[in-house]
């Protein structure tokens, strides 16, 4: 384990077995899967672009995504009758994990990018929550090898399924890792939102038409392709997860004219986005889908 990952420890049980994978995903056609996509290739962008991602989170757009997701999550956090343990899978710079630690949760952060974990380490130090933070180097495809069943009360799976070969396998492993009255928070790119972005924001009619019929969009921050999703409920069910709530994140903020200051009007934009994101007709075209779910009982066994 690297030095950045060795400090901050919380007792988290390890696994010695692996779950079977599942071929389903939130896309509507099988050709959306890209077999040639490898973990090494896809996560390289996060190893080399950690500083770029951290800078993005300081922009009004990045901050708004974080604030909306955290506000949604807070509405459904389990009641704390004991010390709660959370897992942030693909934690990035640790922005959400640190907020949870401030609420008193013990949080394990997992990321394939050591530079991202360095950012998360510094964030925990600055927030004074290092005693409630554990850092682990790994990626979502290794989930089933990392943790025991029923280890966590809260699992975050934010903007990670877009980059794995089998999203359903990751979610099924996550379902096994949930315990008791628990919640999993899943944030993914919304296909409908990408279609509107290509048309309204970019004025790219060719990309608009392309995004209507493909499950892959263009990652503007890092470059390369990113998986797009439609409704999340089907894959959640197949992964032994039942939907608690579904919200849209960033419904219209990306399309506001320059005359509206994203900084000066931030609070009003945030409050409006919260209202719109809760309404299905607007959530359907948001840039991101935010699904909050709980473990179905019983959890489906491998191969069943």
C-alpha cells in the first residue's frame, strides 16, 4: 500500500472470494457494451488527471453536482442507532466522503488513482476527520475481493459505473456489502441529458443525433468515451437493489444564459435544481440520474 493510503485506518473485513458477474446494464441495447474497454485504459485518465478533476469540482458546475447529490443523500441516510460505516467507491478527491465523516460516519474510500487518494487524504486532514477516514487503493471491478458481505450502512457509487465493463456486477457486489437498514447512492450520466447538452449547449446536431442511438458519449473533461444510462430501476432490481428514490441532477443550470451569474445566483440555482430534480418530468432530462436504493430481501444468489 502506498504511503498516501497507509495512514487513516478503519477496520474493514476483507474477502477471499468473488461473485459472478451479470451481463445487464442500464442501456437499452447490447451493442452499447464495449468489450475492448479495459480497466487499465479507462482509469488511466483518473491517474493522470486528478488535478484537473479537483479544479472542476471548484467550478459552479462541479460544486452544484456535489451539493445536489449530498443534499439528496442526506434525506435518506440511515438513522444512527450505532456507529455507521460508509464506502465511497471511486471516491475521487473525497469531497462527499469528507462531508459524511463530518456527520460522524466512518468512511472507507476506494479509488484506482493514487493521485486522487492523495487529494482525498489532504481533504480529510484539512477537515480534521482523519480518524474517521480509511484509504484503500483499488477499483470497482475488484469490489467482490475487497470486502465481506454486510460491511456497510451506506455505499456511494458516484460516476463510476460509466467506466466499468459490467456495471451490474459492481452493483450486485455492493448489494451484498450492505447491511441492515442501509442505502446505496448511485449517480450516472443520463442519456437524455447528453442529447440536450449536445443540441442546446454545444449546438452540435450530429452529436445530438448520435447520442439518441448510442450508449456512449464524449467525456469533455478528460476526453474519450463515457457510458450513458437511461432509467436505473431495471438494473437495480437485477442487482438485488430496490429503488427508494430517483432524482435528476443539473436539470437546467447548464443551459442558463451568460447573463445569469452561476456564482452570484448559486443559492437560487441550487434551490431551483432541488425542486426540479424531484419532479419526474424534469429529472428525465437532467444531466445526471441519482438513484437511492436499498438492498432487496433476499439478495439474489450468484447464478440465480
